[in-house]
């Protein structure tokens, strides 16, 4: 038994991290936590630091004990961290340190105990950083580890499928490493006519040479037929490419090829000020822009340590739930269109209702799709007076519409035939693969972050979390239909309990002053100018926060070095992790069931590829 | 006037070129092909409220062989660029391209390693639509602009198309050189 207080192991034990004058070097846990104590009791010296950091449980562990620790946390009856929801890494090359350049960061989740644990593993580098792979403990680690290898260049030992996942195999670097530039081009209007480089603008036609096709590992081209589905295919919901191995019409193997919409969000975010990245989040999961705004803003606000006025909280919940309905409507219409040829009617009906929600968004913020409504510190503007009346009309009309859709589908034999028993996933499988959202609730895991880890005041609302145990596409369909009804209930409560007051915090260091104030107050003008040109600094530390987006857990991991830009910004896209299940769901099924499964996972490629 | 006075009612005379252009501009079939956020607005344009079929363009074809118009609806990544180029090459002449949104037009907010700064670096573009994303009305306006362009089309343009299409060379794309005003040099 180790005779140290678990929380206070000195940070000097971590070699190379001694300059404590620079808090950004590594955010250290300071508070106490029983789970951390349990891990220290078990692993002793292998734990470098443990405890609470920004009210979040953090454990620093030596790499040689990482797998053992995660395995122990999964099996120990006192801990029961049964799911790995995210893997990322931090490249600390730009921080004033000399070794342990990479920290890999893992987010563990206990569904039974409603706890979250962040595990940080400083890894030795020497040019080729290698971390132990958790694929043997959690299947959900496979894709995020591939992503970490692709974007950050951290190799994972004993990984079953160690390939790049986003960028082409021939890509020369790992783009999220700090020495790799953002890329892109110089903006032409900064140049003059006499600039010699000017000649080359508009003449840079790229070769755009096709890459030679590569047979994914494990596929047999002699015995079976290997076909290519996407990236240009109507039912892949974007630019997803699936390499499918077929025996007759039965799927033998399936290998998703991602990255056709990889847009470098994380790299862009690390080069933007905190306030400027809000607009990028709109373009990630462009079907639920409000939820993305919400997830990002909450994470930054937690790092800033600010509390929001009640009206802002309620407005946020109202918009996020409207967005959930809009996203589910779009999912429904495209899913029906893919699965049954007669779905065009439902697409027209569902987009009609979705347009009403988009009109409401337009009233609130002026944009339909990429809203940018929520800002750090509140929402961008208050809702106009007529908004609530229109929302009321929508609330009156919508339940009838949902019933109509259900009448068209739920009892229809064709719909049932195509969905029931397809893409079955057991409870153990969905937890093991780190799936979230309706994928979890369709397989019998009673988990909703809105209820189990409340944010934005969700604990004040009365709503039910629909759970079905069948684990097939039909169960997931029922979950989403019921979620729309529950969202309507929440919106009703937000209207009834909408408090008066400011719609954003009054701290002029974080939110800009009202326009009218700029004309009369010099101080307001200065604040506005400072905020727009410099942004606001965020105290050093790291934070992971997940919200329940329409697709599942949307998590943001931010590592702040105390400046106005995030040092590391990582997004846990629910579609990305959920899409991993496609091979499990489709193996042994028919080719046409792949289409059903894609629709049932509800992916948005902007979020999968980021 | 002229011949038409002597013809029975219901018969009009026109040039073949005008007739062909008229039919082309009224049934431009887009490629069923979405990339990012703009694709959602493209779908909204196609659905009931905005109703792209008023322009005869509601028939989104999944095969490039049957499509006349490519709406590049979203950001083009380095990995996607060869695919778009191939899809464009597979479309049969005459074909047109709308770069929908700022990402397809010039890279938009994504000035980084992953995104090509404008799809006109790989394929020639007829109409650029600003916006992030453009509203459905903006896309309809772009279709209108495209119709104007189609109406001015001439058979002469396609005279040498019997030869296999050459890959697009850098010089085929309009350079900023042409924008340079003589008095500014």
C-alpha cells in the first residue's frame, strides 16, 4: 500500500515538466477524487498525478501501465469505466519543454456510475512517438487511434489496423503537428500588381491525379467481388466511400474510407481566437449547427469559469432542441428516401416542417443553416417579439405531423421489412465500440447526457429518454421519433419558463457591448475594439465537455496555454465514432442493408471527416 | 412578317441554334452530388418550397453520364479533388459547372492544408454563387444566370469536340492577367 495522499504526488516526478512557473506546460489536477485515489492505490508509482482539474477527474499515467489501467478501470466493480468515448493527443512542441512532446488523452465513461475520467499519458518520443494501443480493451479505440496517428503522428503499438484514416496514404506529413504550417494560400488582396508572385495566381490548375486503388487489408479479390460504393453515391449521405467485399449479394467485408471531406477544422481552430471558432463549428455537423455552437461555447465557458444568465440558458436549450428536431427530420427524410423508393413524399413533408424551423432560426439570427447564434457568454441576440408566437404555432402543428409520419411508416409492412432485425447490435457491443446517442439507446443503454450529465440547465426540464432494447435499425428509428416528441415537450417548457433579463453576460472582456452603447461611450468602443482585435485569453488548463447532439455525444477537448487561441482543439464527432459500427452491422447482411445501416447510423460527413 | 405571315397558325420559325439552346436551358439536369453544408441548401432548393423544377432542373441524376450540370456544393478537399475531376470528365458535353458557396468558389474560411482554394483550380466554372451557404434563392438566381449563358451558346463552340477531350491545362483557366487594367500597369 502506497503511503501517499493520492492527489499530491509532486509534479516533478514527470521528467521534463519542471518549470512550474509556466502553468500551461501541463495542467495539473489539484482537487481530490475517490476514483483517482482508487487508481493510485492500485497502480502506485505508475500514476504521475491524479485528482480533479476544473472539476474533472484526471489521471496522468506512465505509458507502460496505460493498458493495464484502462483495463482495470473497466473491470473493477468500484470504477466500471466501461466505455472509451474519445482518444486524442496533444503535440506540445510549441510549449517551453524539452521532452515528452506528445501526451495522448483518453476519455473514459462509466454509464452505470455516471462518471467521467480523463486519462493522460505522456509518451516518450525520440523522433517516433509510440503509445500503447487500447484496441485490445475497447474496440472503440481503433478509429480514434488511427485518426491520432494520421493527424498527429503518434504511432500505436499493437494496433490491429494501423493505417491513415483521413489523409491519403501518400500525404507527406501529419498535419496537426505544430511544426506543420496551416497551409492554404496567401490571400490575393494582400499582394500588389508588381508582386512577382501575382503572375501565378489563377494559373494554379492542379493535376488532381487519381490515386491508384488499394485493396484494403483482409479482402479477398479472387474469391469474392470487391466493389466501390461512393464517394459519389446517393445513399452515402455525402462523400463517404465504402469498399465492400461481396459473395453474391452477401457482404463479407466492408472498409470505410474517410477523409473526402477532411477540412482541417482542428488545425484551423488552433490558429483562430476562441471567439472566432464558433462559426466553424456550424460547418462541422451542418445539420445541427446550434448543437455544435452549444458544445463548443460550453467548453470554453467552463475553461473561463463563467456563469450564464438564465435567459441565455433557456434560449440555448430552446434552439438546441429545435435543431434536434430539424436534424431528425432530415435524417428521417433521407433515410426513408434511401430505404424505400416511395420516400420522396416523406422527404417533401419533412423538409416542409424543417423549413419552418429554419424560418424560426432566421428570425432569431438571420441565418438558416450555419447560424452562429450561440456565442461564448450567451447568445448573439435576443429573440424578436414575434418569435414566440411562431414557435407556438409550430408546437401546435408538429405533434400531428410526427403522428402522420409514423402512420406512414411504423405500421407499414415495407418499412418494417427493411428495418426490423437489420443492423443488430447488442448492448455489450455498442458500449465496447464507444457508440453514443440513438445508437446506444436503441440497444438498451439508458444514457442521455442531457439527463445524466446535465448542462445548460437541462436538469430543470421534465422529459423522458426513450430506450429500446432490440438494437436493430427499427429500434433506432423509434428512438429518434420519440426524441422528437420529447424535444417538443422541452421546447414547451422553455416557452413557459422563459425568464427576462440579459441574453448574454455583461462582462465586456468576453462579450461585445450593445451597438447603441458604442455611439455614446468611449469605454465601450475600446472594449469592442480590444475584443474584436485580440479576443479574450482563457486560463490555462484542459477540459473535455460532451453534449447530447442529435447524433450522439459531441465532445470538445480544449487544451489552453493561457493565450487567446486554443493550443489544442479536438472535436469528438459522434458520427465518426458511430460510423465505426458499420462493418459490424453489415457483415453477413445483404448489400441493400448497407444503405439501411448508413441511414440508421445518421452520419454527417462534415463531422465524420472534420 | 416574311415567311411566318404565310404559314398557318401554330407554326413559328426559329434558328436551330436558338431552339437547341432553348431546350437546354429549360432542362438542365444537375448531377446528384453533394459535398458539404451547401448540399443541404441544394436539397432545400430541390424540395417543395423552393421547387427547382420550375427551372426544369429537378431531375438530379446520379450518373454523370446523364447530367448536364455539376453543382459543386461545398468545400473540395485534396482527397476529393481527383474524384470531382473524374466526375466532370465523365459528364458528356455540353456541361456546365456552378460553384455553390464561397468554399467551392475560393476556399472560404478553410484556408488550410486540406481544402483546395476554389474548385476552379481543377475544373472550369460557369457561375460562382457567393454565400456561406447561399440561400436557395441564390442558387435559383445562379441557375437563371446560367440560363442566360446557355442562351448565348453557339454550335461553333462544340465544332471541334469530336476529338477526344484534352485534359484541362493551366492556360485554359482564365487568369487574373485578363483583369489587369491597362491604365494600372
